[in-house]
């Protein structure tokens, strides 16, 4: 796991289909991701919106991640690398929106937290 590709919330951007579609310039995958995300979010998401380099990586972001993601906004405001560096990581209701449906995201954050503690 490359910590640079772990989003503020713990999701692994390296495995995100939006990032994969972006770095491989795969328009068919962009269409598929837009369709899936539209259904999941009950909102119109177009293939043109599926461009993202990664949550914490310089470059393109999806409109949601760039402007609306409360977790990313909070992390940027607090100046933390990820939510693993926040004292509220285990009790944050904002973060729980992701971690309750993605145990992998929470596991990634706990791994980062543990590695940070070991390196101090």
C-alpha cells in the first residue's frame, strides 16, 4: 500500500476505478463508473466527471471530491495527511459515512496510524 494514494478517508485511490480510468484514459471505464456512481448516489454523474488523479495527489479530482467531500475538506482544514492523524478518527461521524461501508478504509487508516506511531 502506497500511503500517498490513501485518501483522507482511508480509501485506496490506487484501486479506484475513476483513477484507473483517468490514468489509462479509458473512456469505456469512465462510462461504466459514471453509470454505477449515478445509481449509487441518485444523481447524474457524467463520464466527463470521471477524472481523478487521487484524493491527495496533485492533478484532476472528480467534482465531488474537489468541492463537496466533507472528509477531504476537513482534512485539508486540519492540515493532516489523512484522518489517521486526527484524534477523532475512531469517533468521527463524518468519516463513518465511508468507514461503516468500507472496513478496508478504516483498516488502511489504522495501519497508517500504527506505522506513524512506530516511526516516532
